[in-house]
């Protein structure tokens, strides 16, 4: 309904009406206190009291308009309610589809909410199509079309003698300025002037009795059609009528049934059967009985008592409504459903009043006319209130229940989500606190681990260095055995010793490395594995299990690092490069040999250097020859004898006296024989033995000088690898600490988002409760029967 038309209804009348071929435009002009409302017409200014002669007041007419407007008001309210429900469903759907709630809400719940939006649209479309519906039924020529025209205050439906309405005709308002109709077969718009041709049963182009012709009349011309109301005029009821089909097609959604009876006849079985069918399919339908054509009772030529006939019709109608149909509770209620009227009189009078022309056909001052007029006015008043209340009840009650059910369903979903959010917030807050503690403990344990491992590395370094030094010392003590096993042929006289010497150096280095590796490597690697295992256990205690599972591959690669390949690089070729062998024959009982046995070779050489006045050069191994040694010895002996000749003579005499010349001769012979033996056996093998003895003596001193360096280097290799492993483990732990910190921040942020979602859910719940209260208010205002 347009705003102008609705405004006209609220004021009690429209902007103008038209009546068939005698259309007269009228419009509201003003309301004069004490005189009612004046309207403009071609006949001059007319008082509204002329139009509403029986009501006598603007308030009574406005009350009827308000009764019909109540349906429109309820319709607008329920549309607004469902718009609110749609918004809430949409907001709830968006709320539940948030990524924060993706694991909290089942997907089918979200899908159901999405479907509910389309259901709301469908309900709103149904509400938009919903309108008050009045169905007119009665026997042929009972005056159904006349009653419709009189109620509409306009001649719309064809009236006349015989079966004038051969099909169902619906009448409703339109905002267009010209009336039109829609043919049931083509759904095309036709000029309204062809109604008589299509609907009149006497015409050759008549429609099927079960078809419906839709007529749309401008609301500006018929005030009653400014409301959402539809009138259904039916063909006459007959025994052959297909009552079930009629009811299913046109009656199931009717709010009021107006049974137009011919006062000249009583209720027939066919009429009763029709309403029995209606009552069977509809619970207590609203039925009005209009005993039409009651103006015939004024005919003086008819010989009967009108009051007796009226009482007879009234008793039968009350019995039909109360006892047979049981659509009303008692007689008093039934009396408000039965009226004795003359639709023809009312239609003619109303059209004449609208046109401002006198009516000469009826005596409008007669009591019988006034009674029929008042009855029609009362019928209209009750009918309009009833149709509005019934339409609200039948059209909106189920929608209201469905809306409340939807709200309850959404509320349950949001409450369930609310509970899940609260539970999740509590759970994740606990997780966040636990992760903060883990983060704090990890940082503390990492710091402690670094301190412990640094101390342990120093201890390990010293321990490993001591083990390698001990092993080297033992191997050096067994160096002579290693050198004796050197099997390369010693060069013959005149051949160079360099190849032999180099081969011996290589052999000694390989042998020492092999023996050291055999003695130390397994120990060092075992120590390496033990320390690495301690690191792994410490890391296992620090790093969270979840992080270890996520980074299991990298952790496995880190902890399965290969142990270091220890390098005992002695560099014998460089270390022994200054070794010089002395292979000249030296008698074992000679002066130098004797000194060597007594003082050791090193002390002997030192003493000889002092005696000879020669300062030895560090790193050399020069042995003085016999001439160089004899000269200083003789010099010493002369010096001693010159200082004490008497002493020398005394010592020589003592020896001569004690030993005797024979013993001296024997000793001299033996000494000479030994000398000759050694001289004769001084061959290549003896030279090799002396060479190896000299080399062992030299190598022993040199190797002992580098033992600290080699042992330190070996220990450093292991410790360096352990430090690298430890550094990698520390980096992994630091990464895990950062990951835990990020996880804490992420969880904390998620808790904040969930708290925000919780606030949103509470807002939605409050709005749902408000919307539910609005539905309850709607029920209390429109659906609660007083």
C-alpha cells in the first residue's frame, strides 16, 4: 500500500471513488468540529455524515479502518521482526565462520545457518503475499456480488438476474490508476470492462466454474482496498459442485467466510455440506450468515409474518453454527454472526450518497430500512474486526512460532559457542601460562647448561691431553722395539744412507701413529660420545616434546654428527731432519765408551766440550773424534803431573806393586784381543745396529720434546668438535626458545581474539534475547486473545 493511500485509510476515507459507469470523483477537504468530515464532489461539499448515516460519527468509521489497519500494522511489525532475525542469522553465521572458531563449531551448524537465511527470505516473501482474505459463498442469485459491491462501496462485480458469476473472482487493490484484470488462462492484463463478458454465466465466453479471475482495482477509488485485503466471489453452490476442490483452491487461506443466504428460502443441504467440508479442513472457521434480500419482507403483497420468518431463519442459523458446525460457543456469539440485510438497498444508497444524488426507490426513513442498514453497518464492523484478527492469527501465528524457534535455535548455537569459547579461553590461558613457565625454565636451563659444559670441556681437555701424553710416553719407551722391527736393508759401504734414513722416518711415524691411534682413538671417541650423549640428554630435558617432534629430523642430524678424525701428525721428516749418524769404528772399551757408560753419553759430551773449550751449538749432535779428545786429555794429564809429580809416581808405584806386571800383561792381552775382535766384526750389520741405537737415542729426545704439543693438539681436536656440537645444540635450543616465545605470543593473541569473540557472542545473545522479547511482545499485542 502506498503512503498516500494508507494515509487516506487512517483518516477514514480515500482520495476518491468511482462507481461503474457513473464514476464520481471525491476527495477529502477538511474536518469540521461538530459536523464531521467534508468531501469535495461535483455535487458540492458533502458531509461525511451523509456517507455514514448510521454511524453518525467519524470515530466509528475510523475504528473500522483501524481494525483493518491492525493487520497491516502487524504485517509490518512481523516483517521487521524477521528482518531482524535475518540480520542476526547473518551476523551469527559470519561470527561462527571466523577462523578463530573453525575448530570449535561443527561445519553442519554453519551450513544450517546459511540455509536459514534463505528460509527467512522465503518467510518474508510469504508474509509479503499474506493478506486478509474474505470468501463469499451462497446459492445462485443469493446476492453475493451485491454484498461484495456494497462492502466495497463500489460497483465492481457484475450483478443481475440469474447466475451472473460463473467463476471465482478475486478483488484486491492496486496502486495503478486504472483497473485491470488477469485472465486465468493467459496471465495477461485485460481491460476491466470485459468482466461482464468473462464472468457472466449468460455469456458465450464464460469461464470454467473452478477458474479464478483476478481483478485489481485502484486503491484511490475504493478506500477498503487500501488495506491488504482480498475478496473472493464464488459461483453459486450446487449439488454438482466439486466442493473439495473449491475448498482446497480458494478457502484454506480464507480468514472469513460470508455465507449469503436468500431470505426467501431456508438453509439447504448443499449449503450445509459445503460448510461441513470447510469446517472439517479448517478448525473453527469464521463464518458470517447474511440473510440477504430481507427488504422483500416489506412487500405488502406477501402474506406472512416477517418476524416469524426471521425467528425461524435465526433459530436454524444459530443451530447450524452452534450445534452442527460448532464454530461458535453459544447463542450470544452466534447472534453476532447472523444478520438480516438488503445488499441491494445498501449498495444503491451508498452509491447515491457518494454521488450526492437522492434515492427515490427506498423509504430511508422507514424503521425496517434503518434496521437493515444498521444490521449491515454492524456486520461490517464485526466482519472487519474479525477478518483482521483472524488474518493476524492464521497468517502470522505460525510465522511467529517459526521465528521464535529460529531465534531459540540460534541462541542455543551461540550459547554453545559461548561455552566453547569460555572453555577454550580457559584452556589456552593455562597453556599460555604453562608455555611462559617453559620459556623461563628453558632460558634458565640453557644458561646453566652453558656454564656446566664450559667447565666440563676444560676438564675433558686436560683429561684427554693427559691420556694422549701417557700413551706417547709409553710408545716412546718402546721406540727401540719399533725401530728394531724396521726390515729395510741397510746400505753397503759407500752407498748413501739418505733413502734408508727417510724410509726409517716414515716407518717410525706410521708406526707411532698406528700405535697411538690404537691406544688413544677409541678412548677419545668414547669420551666424545659420552659427552655428546650428556649434551643430548640435557637438550632433551630442556626442549619441549612438541618441538622435538616437529624438528625431529634436524635434531637427529645434529645428534648423529660423525666423530672427528684424529690426526696425530708427528712430522718425523722435519723432527728428525738434523739427525747425523756416527758410523766410524769405536772400541767398546775405549776411553769415550768408558766415559759414556759412567757419565752417560750426554754428560760425556758436555764434559768433553768443556775440556776442549768448545761451546756446543743447540740442536747439534757432533761427537769429537779421538785426536780432538786425546790432546785435551794429555794436556790435562801433564798439567796434573807438573803440579804434583810426586803424587803421580806414588800412584803408579802402588798399581805396579799391587797388580804386578804379569796381570797387566794379561789384561793388556785380553784388551787387545777384544779390540781385534770388535774391529774384525765391525761390518754392515754392526753399523745398522749402531745406526738404530743412535737414532733411537736421538728420536727419544726429540719425541719427548713434542709430546706436549701433540697431546694438546689431539685433545683440541676432540674438544673443538664437542664445542661445535655443543654450539649447534645451543643454537637449536635458542631456536626452540624463540619458537616457544612466539607460541606464547600467538596463544596470548589468540586468547585476546577469543575474548573479543566472547564479547561479540554476548552482544549477539543480548540481541537475540531482545528479538525474542519482541516476538513475545508481538504475540501479546496481536495474537493473544482477550
